[in-house]
C-alpha cells in the first residue's frame, strides 16, 4: 500500500500514514475500506428496467438532445419540453415498481 497515491480528503480526515506498528495497521484497514467504498461508487447501478424500457428511456434522452440542438423560437420552449420529457421518464421509470406491486383485482 505504500506505493498508492492517497487522496487528500482521506489524509485530511485520518492523517498521514504511520510507518509501522499498530497505528499503521489501523490506518491501512481504514484506507482499504475507503478504497472499497470509492470503487463501489464508481460501479454502475443495477437497473430494474427491462432492456426495452431502457431503450425507450434512452430515446427520451435523444429527444432532449435533439430538441436543444434546434434554434430557440420561444424562451419557454426548453423548459416546457424538459418538463414533458421528465413526465415521460417518470412513467417509464415507474414500471419496475408497478411490476413488483401489481394492483390487486377485487
């Protein structure tokens, strides 16, 4: 671990790395836990969307990117379209919950 570059935020919180003894072992274990946490943050979140739902969600992203590339004709257009696209995305992203908890028929 001596060759690793330690982030400033970790050093500020735990101090510099001791060279030997019990303090070094404690520091090393804290740094290992820190690195594991940082690595888990970098991993992509698992998705509950089906591949088809994910594709439709990506279409909404493409729709937004295409729309903002157009010339602005009215100052409210982007805001209104953004709200509409968010409504579409909300519907798409609510589907896994609806599958998990279907409405019971009386």
